[in-house]
C-alpha cells in the first residue's frame, strides 16, 4: 500500500518543491494539480486520496465550497499558503493545520505525517480450527 498524496497548488514550482520534500521522506504516490481541478473529481476518486495539500488564498470565501466538499468526502487536508492566513488557521476551518510557504522540510513532514490517512489494516486472520 502506497499512500496517495495530492498536491493542489497554483504554482508549479512550489508543487515540485513539496513533492521533492515528501518523496525524500515518504514512500508514496503523488499527484500534482491545480486546486480547481479537484472540483472535477468524483467521490470515488476523492476516496482514494490519503492526504491533500491544498493551496488556500488569504480570503477563502470563493474556495469554501471546494474545501467543504473535500471535508464531506473525508479527505484529510493540510492547507498551504504564502498569504495572510495565520498560524491559528483558516477562518471557518481552524481545525485544519496550515503549512507556510516556503516550506521548512521538517515542519511540513511533521504536519503531513500527522494528517496522513492511516494505512488500511489487513483483515484479521480467522482460525479455521
């Protein structure tokens, strides 16, 4: 089982930076895309995401529906921003941690490991005796 991490970022070079940091520390599959592309993913595709790093603007008003859709689909989220979002979180979504750009490798990996969906456990072997 390789966890699937989606990096939904407006800036390609920042997405590549995040991908590099994650791949150096974690064996996983990574998909890079622009945040608005997530709006096209159906519920089955969203269910396959083990963590989404989602770029959020300082004013989340116009992306609140996207965020709520991901929450409703039970996608583990980690917000990323360069903007005015402070350490207390994104208004209305304060429980989701925020990673500041440019990334500090150790700090972002600690956040990622804390938010990553746990690997599915194999079914318990039943004793046939």
